[in-house]
C-alpha cells in the first residue's frame, strides 16, 4: 500500500455523507479520493481502472446484502475496508461487522476528524482499527447473548 498518498474510494447510499467525507479529507494531502458512488458494480468497475488502498463504506450500505466485502476482496485482495457506523447502538450490526473477515476497520459515528485520520493511517500501514466504543458495545452484546442462553 502506498502510504505517501493513500487512495480512497467511498461507497454510500447517502450522497450527503460521501460529500461530508470528501470535505473532511480535502485538507489532507496524503489522501486522494479516487471515486465516490452508491452502486457496487460502478465501484468495482472504477476500481479496475484506478487502484484503491482503502474503501470507506457506511455500515447500512455494507450490510445491504449484495456481498460488497466479498466482491471487493475477491477482485482486489489488497484493498482494506473501513466500515463507518452511523448507528453504534445496534449491537447486532456491530457484532456482524467485527466478525467479518473482509473488514479491516470499524469507525464509530462518535469519531471526529482526528480519529478518522488515525484510522486511515493505521489501516494504510497494515493495522486493523476499531473504535473503542464499538469494541465495548460488541463485548456487551456478547455478554448479554451468553447470559441469555
């Protein structure tokens, strides 16, 4: 992965969120947003033409059922996937994504710009990144699940 200029793609069903990420990342010269889209096939086609290091995707978009993570990893095994949670209270979704082998990172909606940059830089050098509050939510979910058996 090229850590001098990290190439990003954004897929989200809500353009306002993609635009917010674009605006947030605009002032950081070490990031280059290659593409933003709402459609999986369009994303994959664009990634064939321009390599991407990290894919940013909203959790609801990721969990939609079109196997986005699997498709990306089959065609682009080196691409890292950072899932953004706009609802960190849904423990079920947190549980699914935290256990998904295609996901490299999971960032809470409570994160600020600084944490987003830290997450992207960590993922770019080969580390995983998971927001602390999401990991705590996941642990609480597992404890409750175990106690309800």
